[in-house]
C-alpha cells in the first residue's frame, strides 16, 4: 500500500503544481515535503462503481491522477460525512470521499486536508458551508457548481474553485459522475458541514 499511496501523492502534487495558481500553491505548500504515512485499513463504498468512468472522462491534464486513483481505490479508506438520516440511501450510494493527507488521511497533517470527492450521476449535493477555507479542482467535465447566492455554473477539469470560510456552495451532476480533488485549511479539518439545502437524486 505504501507504494500506491506515495505514487498517488506524487501525482496529486504534480497536478496541483500544474495549476499555476498562487492560492493553490499556498495550500499545496502546507502538505509539506514528506508527510508521515499512516497505516489505514481500506474501506470501500458503493459509489466506487462510478470511478472507472470518472477516470475515463478525466481531462485538463487530470487523467494520470484519476487513473492512478482508480487503480488503487481498493487500497484506500473511503468515507462519508453524512448518514442515511441526513440524505437518504440513494444519495449515499452515489457519494464518497477519500482523504489522502489530513487528520484522517493516509498521510498525517494537522494543518491541511487533501483528498478526492466522488459523486455519481444525477446527484445534487446541496448547499452547505464549513469553517475551513476550501479549494476544489474538478478532474471530470460537465458537473455544475454554485457559490453563495449565485446560479449553478458548469466548471471544467482543472478549474480552481475557491470557497472562503463559511461561504455556502453546492454541486450537481448530470449523466456523468464527478471526480474532484479538494483542499481544506484554516478550520476544523474533520468538521461536518452545516447543511442549508436538500439533496436529491435526479431522474436519468
């Protein structure tokens, strides 16, 4: 597992460096040169059925990272912040994340959380917010993102999406899954988000 996670971390770093974005660079620097690795037992989730398709459609220079994640998904600890009582079973079957670096990650950090979010097709991840400042970078096309009171906007692979502390945001998918990397800093790194909207699984 060590070789797999180190390969994934190397590609994660390289992809972030390719964004040529000062804000991303600040987050990436917090990961540190050689974070200590943890031995975590792998955990699978139903949403992983969508990962091969996500890797196949990844763009914006993200395909090597997405393909590496798909190859090593079975070695990683996948998790969900919410429960069936929050969103229902249909949503949970299409939602999950894995933390590569952080307080719960395969590499330890108390200052940053970095990992991947996976959503299946036809899902609305509702408006929510949290104390930590956040960056998302989609690795797949076609998903739509909303920030604050704005409208949903389609965002492409490699785009940097910044959510300042406690700014509401939401995502929704259409016919294709969403795979995105995330970065958190400056707040509780394991905080459950405050929900201000309702999730849905939309008809295909």
